[in-house]
């Protein structure tokens, strides 16, 4: 995982725990066969892909309303 991607993503999702959970969930999706939403290079790991998708606005955090 590249630290500059983490730094950029942290400006979008400011809560570190939420960022970790969001990226972890997307990594699980990618590892289970979901297609990346961005062009990838062979040197990119699943976490790098997830972080880049977040930075580019391809994935985002959607808060559910409290009933």
C-alpha cells in the first residue's frame, strides 16, 4: 500500500477507522472477483486500487439515515 494514496484518501474520509473499514470492504470485493472501477497496472495491489477508486470518486461513503 502506497502511503501517498493513504494521505490523499484521508483528506476525503477524515475518520481513520471509517477509512480502514471502507478500504477493507472494497479490498474484499476485489479479492472475491469484482472488477476494478479504474484502469490498473500490474504493480497495484488491491488496497492501492481501492484507495485510488476512493480518491477518484469512483467509490464513496454513504451514510444510512438513523431511523
